[in-house]
C-alpha cells in the first residue's frame, strides 16, 4: 500500500471528524511556523504533531494511515483506543465530547446485531451491571445505539487485569493475592445478594486500578437466579456450557443454567490458584480434557512450585475448589473473611510467648498497616454506603463446629461430608473443633471469630488491649497467658517439685513410724517345758483348764 502524503493524511483526518475544523487549522498553522511556513513532506511528522497537541491518539493515526477514517464516534463519545476484545464485543476507551469524561464503551459487533441471542444477552448484561452499585464492581452508566452500533457505557478503570499482571511479573506475593481475591469476593457477595451469578470469574475479568482496588467486569454471562424469562435466555439457544474452561466449576460444565453462587466461588478459587502459581489449575490438555479434570481431579500442589507457600492460604484455595458445592465456602463473604484473617495473622507482630502450634501472640504494632475487612451487613445491598469494611464471621456450620481443611472425602462423625484432599495441599484427615460460647477457636493456624454482634455485624477477634489473645477459659493457651499475667511467687515447675518433695517426706515418715512401732512391742515369756503352771496371779473365775487351753 502506497504511503500517504501529507495532503491525503489531512483529508482523511478532516473526513473522520475527529478534530473540529478550527482546531485542526490552528494546529496546522502552528506546524507550518515550525517549518518555515510550509508543511513537512513526511505525514508522520504531522501525525506526531497532532498527537502531541492531544488532538489525535496513536491508534487514530494508525487507522488513518491504513485509510480507515470512519467509526471513531458513537453518539456523544469519541473512541480513543481499544482496551480489549472478545467473541461477543470490543471494549474501547472513549471520551465524552462535551463533559470530557473518560468511559469504557463495550460495542457489540455489527455481525452479531442480527443474532437475537447475542443482542438480548448484551441488553441483559447492561441491566445486570446497572442493578449493582459496589466499589469492587465496574459500574454501568448507559446503553444506547448509533444505528446498528449497540454499545454499553461503563466506568473506566485505569489499570491492568490480573491475567496481564501475572504474565508480566509472575506469581503474586501471598498477601497481595489474598487481598485481591478478598476484594473480588466482596464484589461477588454484593452481586449474589442482588440475585446475580457471574459465571465467568477469571483473572482477565478482574481489573486492578492505580490504588490497588479490584473491579469485577464483564457480566455478559451473568445469570439471574430468580425464576423468570431472564434466567432462560441462553437455554432457548441451546448454550449449555458457558464460561471459560480453565476456571469452570464441575457443575457449570454440566449445566450452566442451574448453577448457584457456589460456581463463582469455585472459579474464584481457580483464580487464586493462578495468582499463586502463574498458570491455571489444569494448563495441559485439550478443552474437553481440561473440563474433565475439573470434574474429577485436584490440581498439583502449590507447594510443588512454591515450597514456602503458607498452609493457611493453600487450605483456603483448596476449600474454594472443592468438587461438591456444599464442601466449599457457602458464601463469598466467608471467603473474604478467611482471607482477611490470613492477612491479619501474617501482619501481626511476634512476641515472646507462643502456643503449642508455634503461633506467636503478643501486643499489636500500630506502625503496621491496617488490613481491609469485608463490608458489613448480610442483607441485600449491603455493599453500598460509606465503603467502610467491617469484620465478617468465619465459616461455621449449624452444629457449632468449624471444619478443618483436608480429609479423605468421607463423612465425619458429625454426619457432614469431609473435604476432598488435594495432593500436597490438604494436611491429614478432616478434623472438627468444637466451639463453645465465649471462646475463640483456631483451626490450622487460622483465627476464627470469638463472638458476633448481630446488630453491627462486627466480630470480636479476642484481642485484648494488652495484645494478648484470649482463649477459652481453662484452655491451654488461656492458662499460659493467665500464668504470665499473675503475680504468683512460685512458677508451676517449683510448685510441682514442692508437692513431690512433700509427698516423698510423708512416705519416709510413715515407713519410720511403722518400723519403730513394731520394735517397741514386748515379747511374750516362754512357757516352761514341764511342770504345773502357776495360777496364783490369775482371776478366780479363770480355771487352770482354760489357762492350759491358751498355751
């Protein structure tokens, strides 16, 4: 293709209507003054000048050099550059021509407009996104069309998605990965409470802005959990499997239309696995083979690639990825609470004392950064408000016990199913720790809420003002902590030694007493061998015969 001349380039720019005529003329005059009153012969010089003046973007110039000058505007928006594309749509960065606000605009391809399934789903996504208002979900502002161009106007997030972040920098730090997934779980909780199931949670659909705030996007496959016509949209077009194979839950692969919010929790667990390892749970094999592995296998242990990975975050990831929905966390809020507890444990400073598990307990350090907590409230719309994140209770069964991760996949003593074990990820058989009112519970190093305030939604983590962890009254940890805080003059070891010495002394005295008493008793005089016995000293009522019987 012949290179564009300066005149041809200017003509195409004018026909594109990207620059108002007066501003274009002023920019051209300024360039002429820099080149002795004439335009440069190279059109690229003119293009660079217009880019520097913020009148065109590099993408505009590239398209114009390819002789494509149409389709840069949609109603009141000017498209600046593409942000991404997929099978259903292309997303552009756009700017409102009057308000100068930047937005992300999702455009449905023209070849999809005649397909009623895609057009209806596109409108459904707009409705689903507009019904949500949460800091961890990309907001939708408007849906419109410019002729056959149907588009959705959304919040623009300046940042990168998690997939791009891992590809560029490798697996994430454990705390960073936990924070990102916890934020995504908060956004999912809000969507679930609004009756929406995302069905396509994956690293590419989680954006991170410049303030490290995670935003969930792409609700194109969202499912309304209510029983109405919305829920059956994809069923009418025989689309039984929806989602991305590398992050697809077992039940969603069988039927995408009957899944619950547990499917999003599984996909979010696969996303956490990706952040920790740098690849999906099952990176090898064909599409069908990967889907089959999600049905029957657990992925390779995270410790196989990162031996220093904390057991706590591995166990959280393992529980999120359980094959059976009832064995996963039962809400996205439980996921967020577990991850925030994990970060709180790691950020807590060490002290001189520790419990049997080696977990250090001690006073807090105000210099450490505060850990974000899940948003409070369990009712619909709890994600709205001031954005203050409050504590959430950890996962708990109705029987008052907390399941520990690991197990053989069989039922435990309480009659509930044990968690499946992933090689290298789970540790030992399923354990259950009884929880009594007013006590704190620690399951494999994870702090669990001590008590829950039903009105405020806050939990008591058992952190006393002096920084010591409060445990169950009479428990080993509580006894040790109380021992350090009392003013007892004798340590327990000295007491034990004193009691032992006292007992030994008593035994010795008893032995001596018995020995001495036996020696003080007089021995009876021997009886004469022959002759009559003297009976003069005997009482008169005792006969000699009876005396004889005594001998």
